[in-house]
C-alpha cells in the first residue's frame, strides 16, 4: 500500500488560478486533514484528483497516474470521494445505494437479475455505519448525519483505498461527530483518508497530519501542534478565531 | 469497533421500498397482475368488443408498447425522448416495405412506385425487405442500431436533459422531412398505404384482423415482461441512480453513458416493434405518424399514466388514445383544448401521474388502518 | 460565382429568420433554462397581429411599422401570462416545463383556429418591400429578405446593448449567474424573471411580424420553426448571445448550400448529422462558461 503523491498540480478556470502548483504527499494509512479559508482551493484539489476538474501536473496513487483518466476509471483504481452536500440516491433505499456502490465490476448477467440476497460486503458495511435497521428506508428520508455515513459506507463497499471526504461532519451533532471521527481512525487501518474540514475541534481530535492551503497553494504542513504554531497559518487566520 | 449511536429513528412504515413504490412489484403480485392483464386482453376484450372496436384497441395497444419504452427511458432513466417517432417509423416502414412487396408479388414493384417513381427496378435498399426474416428482424434491430449509434455519440459527450430532448426532437423532424421528400421510394407524404396482407393472411378478413389484435396484445405483454425484469433488476436500480445523480454514479466507477444507452436502445426496440405491429393493425404508416407532433404525443400518455411505473405508461397511453378517438371526431376543437390540458394539468399538479393517485389512496387507507 | 453568392445570401436570410426566432429563446431557454415550446405560437401571435392591424389600418407599410411594437407587447404579455400561471411552478423541473408549454401551444393553436380559421391567412407586404435589389445583373435579392436581415441585426444589437448597459440588463445577468445570491442581495428575482420572459416572448412577436413577409400565417406556423431554433441555441452555447448569432447564420448557410447540392429532403438529415458531429467536438455548444459544478 503506497499513498497519494501530488506534484505541481495546477487548476485554472477561465484564467482564474484555483490551484497553483501544489505538492502533496499523503502516506498510506494517514488521516490527513486539509484546512484553509474559503476559496483556498481545497475542494478543487479533490476535484482534480478525482478527474472532475481538468488539471496539469501529476497525481499518482498506488503507483498509478490519475491525471488524464476519466472519472469512472479513477474510481476503479480505488479512489473514492464524498461531496459537501451529501449526494446519496434519495429515491433508492439504503441497501440499494450500497449495493450499487459495490457493483461497478458486475457483468451484464448479474446486472439484469434481481438482487436476491445481501452481499456480505454490503452487510458488513451496513453494520459498520450502523444503518442495518433502516436499510429498506429511502435514503432521502434519512437525517443528514446518517446520509453522510451512508456516503462513507458506499466508499467502503466500493472498495476505495483512498477516501477523499469533503466536510463529512458539517451539520452533525457532537455525538455524531465523535462517532464519525472514530470511524475515520478505524478506516485508516487499511485505507488512506483525506478530509477537508472547517471544524477545528474535530480536526484537533482526529487528525494525524494537517495540510493548510491558502490561495491555491500549500501554506503549511505537519502535525496539529506544528501547524497551529506556524506564524504563517496564524496570519492567514488573523481576525478569524482558529476555533471558528 | 466504533461507537456509533444506534439510530434514533425507527423505520417508517408508510415508506415503502423503492421497488414497490415504483410499481414493479414482488413476484407473486406481478404474476397476478400479468394474469389479470392477460385475462382482460385475451378473454374479456375480444368477447365484449366488436371487430371495429377491437381493431381500435389493437392500435391503442401499439401506442402502449411505445409508452412502456418511454416509461423505461424517461421515467426510470430521466431521458425525455421526444423522438420515439423515429424508431416507431423505422419499425413501421420496415414492416410496411415487406408487406408492400408481398402484396405486389414476386418481381413486381409496389403500386406507388409505378405511380410516382417512374422506376423500372426496385431500389437496392428495398431488396432485402423481400425476405420476411430480414424484415422482421429489421423492425426491431434497425431502430435499436440507430439508437445505439446516436446514443453512443450523445451520451458519451454528456449531452443530456433538455439538450437530449431537443436533439431527439430534431432527429424526428429531419427524418419526417427526409421521408416526405423521397416520394418515389417511400411514398412521400402519403406514406406506405393500403396494406392488404400480413404474411399470407388477407387483412380484409375480419377474422385475420382479430388475429392481428392477439399478436399485438401478446407483444404488449412480452414488452411489459421485459420492462418489469429490467426495472426490478440491479440494472433498474442503477438506472434510477443514474437518473438522479449521473455524476455521482461516475464516482462509483460506472460509466453512466452505458447505463443510459441500454434503456434508450431497449425503448427504441420497443417503439420499432410497435411501429411494425401498427402497420397490419391500422394498414398504413406515413411521415405524419412519426414526426415531431406524434412523437411528443407518445409522451403524453406516459405523463398522464405515471412516468416511473410499469403499467402507468401503458394504461395512460391507452386512455389518452381512447379519449382522442371519442372526443376528436365529435368535437375536434374541444379535443385539442382537452389535449392541451392533458399536457398541463397532470404534469403541473400530479407529476407522478394517475399511478401516484393510487399510491396516495393506498397510503391513506394504510394510515386509517393504523389509526383504527 | 454568382450562384454561390446567391446561395450564400439565401443562407444568410434563412439564418436571419432563425436568429430572430432563436433570439427570444436565447433569453428564455438560454438565460432562464425554460424550454418554452409555446414560443412558436408567440411567433404566430405576432404574425396575426399584422393581419389584424391590416384589417383596421389601410396602409400596409404603416401597419407593419405599428405591428412591430404592438406584436412585441402582445407576444410579451402572452409570455408573461404563461410564466405567471405555469412556468413559475416548474423552475426546478425543466423537462416538465417542456411538456406543459407544449400543452399551452396546442391550446393557443386551437384559439387561433377558432378565431382566425384553420386555413392560412394572407397579409399584404408594403410596396417598398415587394421588389428586389439587383446587386449585379444576375444577383437579385428580395427587399423583404434584406429587411428581415436588418431587423434581426438591429434586434441583436438592441438586446446586447440592453443586457450590457441598462439596470434591467444587469439584473437579468445577475439573476442568471447566481439566483440565490441575487435574491439575497435584494433583487426581486420573480420580477426579473417575468421581465426576462416578457422580452424573450416579445422578440418572438417581432419574429412573427417578419415572417409575414416571407410566408403564410397559420395556426401551426410556429411548430416546425422552433425545432431548429432550439437547436441553434443549444449549439451556440447556453446563455451565449454571440454563439446564437454565429450558429444561426452558419446553420442557415450550411442548409442552403447542402440543399442546393442535394435536395431539401436529404439536407435535413445531413444538417442533423453535422450538428451531432459538432457536439462531439463541443458538447456544451460553441461558447461555454467553465465553472466548478457537478451539474
């Protein structure tokens, strides 16, 4: 298991430089938090890694170059992501959501048949994300926190090795945050986890390493304590409480 | 293990699993449904209806076959296809070409070619349609092939939503203009008319026309069966996922273009089959039945009946076609106003179509039972 | 050479008609993402306005001039009525708007039939526009076609200037670019929508006036016209006026050239193939704004 390596990544939208030359190394098994003010280019960075935004430079994961590949090809290499606004399939049940996430490799014959039993991987994910009781409920009726867990569950069954989570705990209660944080720690045993987050309290408790972005570039990198002590970081956040 | 809290909410009994909500039900319910439909189509209708009305019903059932395909592509797949007339027409013309050639007899030209075409020999692309096997296969495969080519080109480039609808409509307009212009070889505006026989059976004989009805009814049941299996399968779930979040599906490792392509091609095949059966049932196929206007009219029955269901589109198509016959002859002006309202009212106020009324009623009774 | 020039001008005048029709759509479809299938009937309403005015007024030239603003208002008000009664409820469901407005178009067609009769009606062209202009001995172009071309170009110029410089234009662009932000900033987005729709529909009325010079006026005259006009907006790029202009003229010229070398019948299919091929290269249309979104 090797990690994620990003070299000189640039994303430009109609002349606007959203990400301007980013180098990033996330070793396998890390729980890396990416923070930064709005517009720092965090989500765009993830968009570039997953093939949504066109970028230059190189991005390798597990020794494979990702840039230039189509979105679904990158996903098949084990790169999974979630979105700021949860994007589960609301008209389908929890079980159907997970079953679809687990199935890109299915052949036509399997697809054209009905699901007769719950695949073991899906069952395990249901238990991990504690949604077994609501598995036949439409995903659209779940409260926000459970939708976010469903997204994480979908990454699990998708067999993603790299999790790119975009603000996974936004809008969650304290208990839900704690549970999510512990789940992330659990995941890092056999996955590489990258989290974009604004919640500093959550970050302090669950981040192993932190990357701070500002204006499309990496400003600082290190452990939580190192990053918090960095004067450049304090300058960027000046006027804002780091607690915000 | 993690310490996620157990979910506080209990499963809501009024929310049904998606498969049931959409009406592609469990095995036993489906068998009952198919049984009832078979009894109605094969037992009841031929006894109750006279020859003329049974002939009309055969025509309506053809439209219902198109509607089942649209329900799959639009209701489940989100592809509002305003161009089913193209596939209906390809199927219809393929069948009519064969029947015209058999009517004319071996070595003879179809009547209209002698009239307008001043042709001495059959055009090369008519020749294969003399073979019944080729013609029959072409009625379904030709539309599917065209849909496959077009679908590959536009779904892969992520042309979708309104753009897809407009493109499919433009294809319809193009094909209708094309056919009208080729009077010598396609019959032009008149189309291929005056079909006399159907694989050796004289279509003027009422008994044979009843047989055509049974063929159409059987085809509708078969098409419903195919759609039912597709909707309840894993593919059906994936199709809904693509409809609601095409990009999200991409991030799960699927290429949504392929998922949409299957539904689109199947819907095209169904429209082609319907067109092929329309020819012996009605005796004519012409550009007026495949252009922009009829193509969008195919959609209306689907919207009225309930786009996302299995039987909703078929029933809606039959009901709208019946209403058209009943109203348009007596009150042509009133019919057009009524048809306009049919497009407006269900879509604005009842997006789920009449099928959603049934679901609402069921839910209300369920709640009453819980309350009692 | 003359033949080529003459075909070129035919193409340009087809393009001018397309442009006049598509211009209104580029506002309602391009800027507001509303697929108004009744746009064709708004064109017919503009054309019937000329017909009615000629019954009332004697001079063909005068009635045509008066018809331009009157048709703009008539079609515009009709459009606003549709927006207020129906489309407003459907902003989140663009495909459903398409079906609903198709219903509206059926109803309007029947209204035209019941009021003016099912057969086409005729209007008189002003004498100034009935002749033709001899550019060279061989190259003859009709005055009415030149008038339509000028009208289309004036409409484009007015619309561009209006969107760029007037406060209303700025509001329209603000609402198009970010509806939520515009609403939060205190813009009455509902009112802006109605005004946009008024102008877009009014432009259809103007197109209708122009069409009386080149063809018959009938209840269903708009249906076939708008299919191609929608294509023009799609291929030009949503929300891009310059794309609409370029594509309208290009499509007109391509169509006239292909029709000349083959037949109208074959040209219809070839033009469709060309458009699908073009979308392989530019699936979002000729001009696009690249943004970060999952749409």
